[in-house]
C-alpha cells in the first residue's frame, strides 16, 4: 500500500485553502464561542483586499468578545435559523432552485457517495447547507475522505456545489439586516470564493 | 510532473500568494481547521473500494500541525 503519509504533503497554498474553507464553515455552522473568537481576533491581515477583510474579521471578533456572548448567538439564530426560518436560507437548493430539498441536494448526495463522504450522525440539516459544503471542500483538499481529491475533482465539486451559488450567499450575508459579526464573514467568504474561482480558471 | 504541470503549479502558488491568502496565517497560531472536532460530514464507512480514511498517527499529527 502506498505510503499514506506522502499524500499529506500538501502544497502550502492547499493548506491555506483548506484552512479558510474550514474556518468559514465552522463559524457558519455555529456562533463561535469565546475561545474560538479569541483565536479569530488574533488573525492578521496584509495590505491586499483579502488581507484587509481578514483584519476586519479580526476586529469583528474582538468586538464580539467585548459584547455579551448572547448577542452573537442571537445574531447567528436570526440570520440562519429563526422561528420558521432565518433571514437567510443558506442552502444550495434554495439559491439554485428556489426551494429546499431540490435537485441540487440530490446532486450533492450523489457526489458525496461517489467521493466517499457521509453525513455525520445527528446532523439534522440537509447536506447542502453552506457550512457542510465548505467543510466538505476542506476535506477534499486535505484528503480527509480518502485520497485527496485532485485539482480537477476539486474544481468539479467547487463548480457544482459552491461556485454556482455560494458567492451570492456570502454577498447576501454581508448585506443582511441581522448581520454584525457575520458581515465580516460574508465579506471574507465572498473574497475567498472569488480567489478560488479565479485560481480554478487558471487550471482550465 | 511534466513541465507544463510544473509551470501551472507555480502559477497557482504565486497567484495565491499575491491574493493575500497567507493573510491570517501569521498570528493565527491557534486557529484550527474547524471550530471543534465534530463536523457535519465524515468519511463514509467503506465498501466503495477506496482506501478510506484512517486516523493513523501520521494523520493525527497532520491535523495537529495544521492548527496554525
């Protein structure tokens, strides 16, 4: 059996990509707790557009730390969960087909089967939730679901399940009424996916 | 790796560097890949013939190291 260790020699840019997919997925899935906010507040951005967004995200985390923790939880609830529904519906099916549980979800499930990704026990939301798809992308890069997906497979997954709708979602998040901390998440997500889209185009 | 592939890989690496993706790596010493260990997606219990994902010591080490 080939040395599994060799597969984990990720290029530096792939470590960074997986890091950002994971980070964004994590804060979207649940309001970050104090320990996590602390780490986010330590992010340092450079002078690029993306870097400036990172600095803004760090500042937003700092502000959230200074406020009552319930505020951030309420923000996450109002944005994504709500009574009945949140201000946003962060699902691929909703953005692509106008309703939840539509064809895009079926397509995602089929691709997950093919790629060896299973839904974790106890997860109630449909798999095409933005947080789940971001986490899947992170795993495809690092090889968490088996052999690391090569660039062509990543590009395919990205195109169908992220590039097609997530940039619009992040833009909506940036402009959402209930957004405070999450405004910065929207900005960084939008900028990050724009970088990914451009980079994938280079490999066409 | 073929010359063409090598060039493409270098182009990609430069692109990400210039885009500022490294922003946040410095000083983000403790930001892990996810807020906590529970994730919404996990490797499927096999049957499909793939090698599958194994939590070998090396893999665990990678995730430790990746917590930058």
